[in-house]
C-alpha cells in the first residue's frame, strides 16, 4: 500500500472515502509483489496496480463493493486451466489480495493508515505498517504503525473474549516483528500468536517497510554520469554526483541529481553514509582518483561497486589495488568493466547497461536473455544484498 502513499496521502487530506486492495501473498510467477496496491475512491477514481493489468477490473469491482458493504475481504486470483478466459493471471501464478474499505468516518483504522502514508509520502523517518491479513474474526485489515524505536500507533484488537492484556500482548508481538523487518528495510509476511498462546488463533501480518531510498553515488562528473543520474532516479535511488574538479561538478550540469559534491572521491566516501543497499559507480577514468576510492569502497558493506574503463585499464587497476593491499575476495566484488554487454556506445546506452547490472546484482538475476532460458523471470532476491521499495518490496 505504501507504493501509492503520495496519492493516498492526498486522498486522506481531502477527506475522500476509499478502499484499498493490497497484494498480501504471491505463489509462483506474478507481475507484482506483496505490498503492491490498487485504491479506488467513492467517485470511481483508481490509482495503483496489483497485477499489471491481468485482474485489475475484478479488483476494482471488489473495492467498489467494499465501499458499499464496509466489509474487509481476502480473495485469491490464479490461472484456471478449465477456463482460460476466467479472471486470473495469464502468467500462471497466484496472488492473494486483501481489500479494505477506509471511509473518512473510520476512527480506528483510518488514522493509522493516514499516518503511515503521510510518513511514506514525506520520505522522512522510517516506519512500518503491519496489517492483519489472516486471523480471528474481526481482526482482518486491522493495522499498527511501527517506528524504529519500537513505539507504535493503533491496535490490532483481539479475538472474541480476549482480555485487555491479551490485546496488548498481540500488539507488542506485532510491533516487535514489524520493527525487525523495518530494521532490515524489508516487506514480508509474518505469523504471530501460535496456538495455545494468549493471542489465540495465529495471526498473519503483512509488514510494509518505508525507509529512505537507497543511495547511488556516481564518482566522475562526465557526460556518462549525466545519463546514469537520470536512470538512477528512474530506479528510485537518491543520486549523488561527486568529483574533485569544481568546473565539472556543477549543479547545473546534473539537474536531476539530488546533490552534487565537490570533493576528492575517496575522502567523500569516508565521510558519507552508506549501507548494503548503496551502489557506487566509479566513472573517473583516472588512477589517482579511482584507486584510492576503490581501495576503500571494496572494504565497505555496500551493495554494488562498479568501475568504468577498458579491459587493459581494468588489469592495470587490479595490479594497483593489489599493491595497496586488497586481496582476491575484495577484488572479486568489483564489477569492471562496469555494466552488461549490450554493445552500448552512447551515454544513455551505457547507463542502461550499468543499470541492468545493478538490478541483476540486486535481484539475483543472471543478465542473460530470457528467450530460450530456463531461469525464473521474477527472482526472490535471495542472492542479492538487502533490498528497499521498496522499497517497500
């Protein structure tokens, strides 16, 4: 749901009644992952997507029905071999969708969802939204907003006959699970309250994490950098351009960049914040810049390190890096020459080849053509470093 936070935040400010359908589980191949959402307001306006088009019409109708009945429902869509024209996913997978009405008059769920989409839309402090997707009657769709320090807003309530202590225990358990996923920047389902516990019947939660966008740092303010900045923004990165030469590291040359820094690359890298989602693209083409930079970068827990240059430049670069003490495990992390083999010539084509390698590295893809291949189309990212969208993912 947080993937459409900006639009939902506007709807909440305007006092609109709406229903939101969220993908809560995926089985097999499917175009969208858990957290993807479609929302419909009382006037019939729709935003977002749950399937890339396969079942949008049916989900749209479910949202309109939820606005009328006020009932939260969970439904499943999959491919039907008996009736190929039935509503379903032509890709052969199965998705499960939670449809929740969110009227403006709701004083329990609405404030929690409004706070979550406001935080996600502002891109400020990290938050997690935990919603019940399966469990005792009356809990379906209930939500908590959880912050990094473990504090939370809202309540999941509790099954019939639950005491105040039982409900509080359920909320604390949900907040703890959501906080752990938020720390990792992950979106995932978790189960709490096993049989026999004070929570009663197990409760399944979809936890969506909203964290700051991952960073892309482009070292070297050259023409290729401008194209890479644009595609980095398209992929959802917070993009920084760094170069020690003021005449080239000028903001007007990179209007799409979030920031342009004039500093020696290795010195800037030592003082800025990076994490396992950060990608570093070294386009400097100059040993006095890239060797000190790569010496530090390859020892950091970042998600991707790539360096531009010919194969001869790469061999010379490896020799220099060995001379300054880097070992083979560290050198094996270096993507050089940077990018996938697309036969690229222009800055835009080169940026596309670099972006392709970054996505493949992040998602665990092979980079080979899908035609004739027997690899999955949608990878689970288990081979990649920690993920966003995001991500809320």
